[in-house]
C-alpha cells in the first residue's frame, strides 16, 4: 500500500475487521470527474435496461414471434452466455488500447443491439440482436467497475463505484417497468426503440465527458490463472454464481407468474415491477451505509430475504396482497446484492483489479445465462412455481457458502485475498 494512504479500520460482524484504505489527502474530485462517472452510470442504466427488458415483455414477444415462454427466455440467456466469454476475452485482447475508446465502441454495439431487436422479423433475428448486446455487455461491466476509481480522486473510488452501480438500480426502478408500460401503449418493438434512444444518449454522454483512459497494464492469462489459484477466490465466485443464479432463474419468469398464477393485469405488473425497483433503490442506499462495517452479515441477511421470498411466492399465489409483499421483499434483497458482491470480489483481488472484474462479470453472466436457461426448461416442464422453488434452493446453497468463510477475528480482506 502506498505510504500516503491512511487506513481506517472499522468493526465488522463476529468481531472481524475490514480495512478501508483512505488517502491522507482530502482533495476533492472535480465536477468534470463526477460528470464522467455519471456518463458511465448512464451507460450502466442503458445496458441493464436493455438486458432485462424482455423480462417484462416475455409473453408478448413469445406470442408475436411464435415461441413458448421458456424458449423466449433465451433472450436473457443468449447475452449472458456471450458476455461471460467476452468479459475475459475482450480484456485479454484489448492489450494497451485506451479504455475510453473501448467503452465508446461497446456503447455503439449496445445501440445496434436495440435497433436489430426492435426490427426483428423472427426469433432468430431477435437472438442476433441479443448476441450483439452480450458482446458489449461483458466488456462494459469489466471496464466500468475497474476504471471507476480512475475517474475521481482515490478517496472517492468507492463512492464512484456505488454511483455506477446505481445505474443498475435505476434500470430496475425506471427502465424495465417503463419498457413494459411503453409496450402497453404501443408495442414491445416500441420499447426496444426507446432503449435504443437511451443507448444513444449514453453514447453521447460518454463521448463528451469521458477523459482519456490509457491502459496501465495489459491483462495476461497468467493474471486470471493467479486469481483462480486462490481458494477463497474460487469459493467467492461459486457464491456469486449461486446467488445470481437464484435470482435470475426466477426473475426471468416473474411476469408469467404474475399473469398466470397471481392473476395480475399488465398495467398492474408494471406497477409491481416499479415497486420492486424502488424498494431495491432504497435498499441499495441503506446497505451502502452498513456494508463497510459488516459486509458478510449484510450479504447473509439480504440473501436470506431473497430465499424466503422465492420459497413463499408459490405458496401465496392465491393472495395478491401476499404476492406483492413478497415481490417487494425480493426487491429489497436484490437491491443490495450487486453492491455487496462487487465489494466482496474487489477485496478478493486488490492487486489485479481488471482481472478480478473480468472474472466477476464473467461468472455473473454465466449465472444469468444458466439460471434463465434452466429456469426456462423447468417452466416448460413443471410450471412457473417450480422455478421459484429452484431459485430458493440455489439461494440456500449460497447462504451455506457465505457462512463457510467463518471470519474468526481475522480481517475479511486478508481472508478473501488468500
């Protein structure tokens, strides 16, 4: 650690400690710096809205393009699979190319993805558009998380990362419900046009505001192998896969559940998804104030809430009030999960941030792809209730992995980096 850093140590759960490096200098980041963070956060909003837009449109797209709801889930699976490959592959191939140029190129691909999806005459073309999204998605998240600390003064790095991750929350709060709402007014194609406009805005903001981001060092295959050689990094990645798999094996099919099992109308579903995102935004804000003091406990609690909600929903499907309550509880849980897991993985790879981000993004996309794909098979074979039970089981397995770390008065950062 640099000599000009002062370390503030705060108590974590089970009397463990989490070291947070804070620069001795208190020099503020400039307005231009924060605007560049906002530009990346806008990109995050556009990417996540595009990625999960089909969740609220699944029945309409499946009907219009002549496929089953389970098959339509490939619109979520396809970009996840490709993003899982593109995250490490892009960073290995990027070498020392300026990161600003790469981010702009990925935003162009995002715009193209939305336009192809909006005009898709058949399901094959739709999957082509979603494949373009996947090609851009993995690289964007790897760079967004790894370069956030370079856009502002070092002491504001965590705040910059949190701000970029709020793009995810705003996409859940506004983006996905808005896409569903637009489809009720016009069509699902109009929803993709709207996200294309959003992608164009994000591209323009990044072109105007992002500074030059020359590569400090090219990622090598040896860096990825070094991280995967650490036992606790492997276990952390397993935990990430289980938790994200639990969410997306179920969330991908939440609209069919709300329509078929709970009897909600499409306008009501728009309101429910809006509530899901809103409580998630509040949860992200609240947990951001506690996560530094008790990362493991915070993560355990929100994953436990996720598990309880997924297991309870099939049992409460006859009660619309009960379903809404559990959907909101689910939103509370998932609103905090990306922040907790992102910080967890950052602690696992403080010496190799881009490599760590690439592995994190890759495993998240694998979880999204496999979770939504397996969920689709389960939905087609056994109904939508079964995939909610599957998600609950995966969340339980994730809880077991979280509990297995057993801090035992050691510093969490030291444990995770072993």
